[in-house]
C-alpha cells in the first residue's frame, strides 16, 4: 500500500476516534447527555415574566459559571451528585440564591428562577 494512502487511512481513523471521544465527555459510555447529573432552568423577570438574556448563573464554591441564552435558559452539566447552591444575577435585578439543590446520579434538576427588578 502506498505511503500516501496509509497516511489518509490513519488520518481518517484518528478523526473518527476524535469525534467519538468528543461526543462522550462524561467518560461513561452509553450515558445520554440528558441523563447526566445537571442543573438547568429558565431565568425570567418576576414582574413581566419575560426571559432574561445573558443572566449570570454561578455554582457557589465550584468555580462553575454560565449565562442564559436568548430564551433565558441555562444548563450546567456533568456535575457530581451532591447538594449545590446557585447564585443568579443580572444588571438592575436583585440577585437570587437557590440553596439545597440536590443532584442525584442520572437525574437532571430543572428550575425556574424569577428575578425581581430593582426599582430606582
């Protein structure tokens, strides 16, 4: 087999292995992303019920942060089972702390958080 053909076969094999590894970040074969321990939810305005875009969501004492998407949704995945506290904040709104969120193995937790606007 020519060297060039062997190189292409090796690169194709390497690429396929990379894709398989990238699709399984949890390290648990056969575990779907939905089944991994996670916290997800929606952040809304308490008064208007409108979604808050780019609200900051932080897992306290874990150095894990994310922000909400254009629909006010967020997901923090690949968490270890345990109890967590979230801090959610947004400009011109009172910050919220959601305490004692119990995460169990293979059971995602879903929240809805309503932030109260600060009236000046």
